[in-house]
């Protein structure tokens, strides 16, 4: 049965691969990214995309209007977009933290808040975090803003699962290890990850469709390597 799926961060990496997977299986996809051109170039008839910046408060009305006018309901929200900063902590000021948190925390929170009224029993919110945000995991210098933001959305997911427990909507968070993406190259130049973006997208695709049968308010560590 076709589902209505919203995915953020779709211009490259895992998000881009997820759009293709859901579209190929006949689902309706709203692909959100600041750069809509890569998804537009796929020319998939069951995919809608328009430029969307998680840090722009006014942009959320476009999403609300689209759902209201075209779908009326949302089955899956995948909060995949992420902003990375690799910078020594001594040089990381308030503006740096705000820029990272605006996408990785505030953006996740606000988009989820906008989409929730359109969700019903059986819907699934999946947020992509990082092993760097998991308490007790190995940490890396230079990633203070990024990793702490990824820890924040883990706590947010647990809280939302509790607050919406009676709604039948599930909230889960996946802490990813190293995946060969442009973002990984920015964080760890030259490092070769054992997992490709398309392989991880396959896992997230399956989890988004089926994971809420078994999990709610859970953090799953999806990692076979360090970083």
C-alpha cells in the first residue's frame, strides 16, 4: 500500500538514495532540501520537491500547505538533514552552535511539530542521529557542536514517544556509524567507511516501514565501525 513519506536532506548521500528507494516502491515522496535540483533531475512522477531550508521559519508553511492541499495525511517522516561543523572548540562560538543546532535540533523539532497533526495511528517519525551523540561512545575533537546536537535529538525522540504515547504514532532515532558520504569526508578527510550511502538507505527504508511494529521511543545504534 502506497504511503506518504517526507524526507529531509535529499540533495545528496543517504537522503538522495532514500528518495529513489521509496519512489521505486510506489510511495509518494516529498523531498526537502535547500538544493532541490538533484532530486528534480531524477524526474520521478511520484516525487515532489521544492527548495526548503530548515533554518528558515517561514519555509515551514510551504510544507504545511502542501500536505493540506495534496495529501491530507503523512505516514512517515524521516528527519535526515544534518549540518556539520568540524572546528576546534576554542574557536567555536555561539553563532557556530546556533547554525548547527538550527538544522540538527530546531529544524527536526519544528518539522516534526508541523507534520504531527497530519499523522495517525501507525505513522512513524524516524530521526537520523550519529554515534557521536550516544552517551559513552567514542568522541572526536572538533565535533562539539555537531555531536552534542545529535545527542539532543536522541533525548527529543524519547520525550516525544512519551508525550504522544496514546496517539499510536511511533518515534525512533537511528544513531549511524561511519557511512561513506560527503559529510563523512568533511568530518574525517580520507577515511574510508565500510558502509555506502545506498546500503544505509536500504536499512533506513526498511526500518521506516516496519520498525515501528517493534520499537517506540528507542535509540538504535546502526554502526559496525568507529568512527
